[in-house]
C-alpha cells in the first residue's frame, strides 16, 4: 500500500501539535515586530541624547530595513541546506546578541551597524518561520496559518510601543534594547526546546537521523511511523543551482510576478505606515490626531492578517488577496477625501490598516506555495528581500515628491495606483500557478 506522507498531512484535519508549531511561529514573529520597530520607539530619545541630525536619525531608522533585506536574500536561503529549525536558531542568536549590544553603544554609527545586524537576523527568522508555518498546516488552513503568523508582527510592534512609554521615561532608551534582546534570547531557548524541523525539509534533503527525527514529529502529530524514508523521485530533470531553479520552466514567470507583487505592495505599505501621520498633520490635523491615526493603522493590521486568512479558507488566496488590494486602493483614495473630518478619518485609518496589513499577510501566504521544499526558503527569502527594496525606496521617493511641492492628496492617489497594479500581477500569478499545479516537481511515497 502506497502512502504519500505530505499529501496525508495536507488532507488530514489540523491537530493540536500542528497549531502548536504555528503558535511558536507567531511568537517568533512577535519578537521580529518588537526588534524591528524598537528604533522607531527610541529615535526621539536617542536624538536628544546624542544631538542627532535628521539624516542621522534616518540612517538609524533605515539600517534595520537594509538588514532585513540582506537577511531575506542572503541568509534565509540557507534554510534549504541546513534546515528551517537551525537557521531560525542561528538568526535568533544574531538578533538577540545585537539587540543587547545596542544598549551599550556610544555612537550613532555603531548603533546603525548593530541595527543592520539585527535586521539580518530578523530577515532570516521572518522568511523561515513563514515557510515552517506553511509546511505544518494542511491545505484548507495553510493560508490562515501563515496569515495568523503575520499578526505577530503587529502584536510585537504594539507591545514595543506600550513598553517604550513606560521604560524610556523611568530607565532610558537603552532599557528597550535590553528588554528586546533578553526576550529574543528567551525565545531562542524556547525554540531549542520546542521548535521542530520541517518535514518537507527532512524528506527533501535527508540530513543525518532524518528518519528518527521525522518519526518523532509524526508521533506528536498522531500519525503512523515510517519504516523507511519515502522515495524522492524528481520529475524535473533540469540541472542548475538553487537560484536557477527559481526560474526553471513555468516557475520563471511565477517568480517574477511574485517579486513584482512584493515590491509594489511593500512600496505602498511603507508609504502609508511612514508618511500618513506627517501628511495628515500637514493637511490640518493636530500632531496628536496624526499620531493616533498612525497607531490605529498599526492596530488594524493585527485584524487584517487574520481576516484575510479566514477568507482564504473559503476562497482561493489569490482572489482573497486581489480583493484586499482593490479595497486598499479604494480606501487610500477615500482616506484623503475624508481627512478634514477627524472622526471619519480615524475610522477610515483603522480600515486602511486592516486592509493594507492583510495584503502583506496574503503575500506571505502565497509565497511558500509557489516553490518546492528544496528551494522554498530561498524562493520566499528572495521574494521578501525584493519587497524590502520597495520598502526602503518608498519613504524616500515620497519625501522627494513632497519636497518638490506635490500635493499630499495627489501623492496618496499615486500610491493608490500601486495597489491596482499589484492586482494585475497577482491575477497573472494565479493563472500561471493553477495552470501548472498538476505538474509536481517530485513525489514522496513509501509503503506501509
């Protein structure tokens, strides 16, 4: 009797252990959200302490994003060679130690360097935990599991903001980095103890003791043991390195569409997250109202990621994401129109945060499904890294347009068009993906 292990997991109901692994991934993402946003919380205090210029503060704020791009592109692909678990543990060490070190620096240049290093660790964790959550979920709940994991980022950022209000006032800005570093190291210890390896990785790469490690996980999932590892029969005979596999055959078009979608969505996302408070203030809101709207956008993101995941359990994730992108574009246009009415703008801001963060979660849900296990972390890492380029460019380009006198309302309209362009890429990706879905790169079967 033939048994397809991965297909069995994909078709069975989700059990408690699978949800437990996804919960660990959520906590990993909470740590990421805190570690990435910590500079935004501490920037005003650091600026006063060291008398920094705007350009120097800008360097501190962007260093983490550059690091995340580097971590996604250069570090995350190693998970396909050494395993998702080991890569996550290494990245937790990198992020934890660099966060702790940030509390003891005496210059902005050293702080910027350490923020870059922290970003490298966070980029590796984000891509690998995204893949791991996808691989432990069944087909029906896969998009929801990855989207649920994405809520951790907003939760971490919110916790960081609350802690900063208390700790900075009484203990100074360095205490925030100490708290973040200590929490990251604590998560490292938890992960060493509880985080399992990916079954897809164990089957595809067959590291030492792969059978024993796989049976240990299968036992926790309540599934039958394997007497031997399944045959690994590749249907794709083409050679080439792992990078070349991202562009092999029909996958080339899918990869380009995915990269383009990540770039556009993150380009628009970071404009909304970075510039909305300042633009609203320039359009007549008080500083407090502008900041409140920015916070509501962040809070909305926690719900948006979960909502698109639930929607994807009912309809295809590509269509759910396209719907969110269209509503986001409409909400961006509406946001400018109602900005003079503070109470209405706050409600629209919360809705905008829900939708735009749901778009990011939708992309995270789609990306692991495009690639086979042996190149999945590389494919996801590169896609996220390419998106980070858009994240880095977006606030700068927006600032240039505003400096040239472009009206804020017009600028918002331009960025709304970005989400419409992303819809086209997602629909093309959907067509290409389902067209070739019945052409698997390998089969994993064994007899029981």
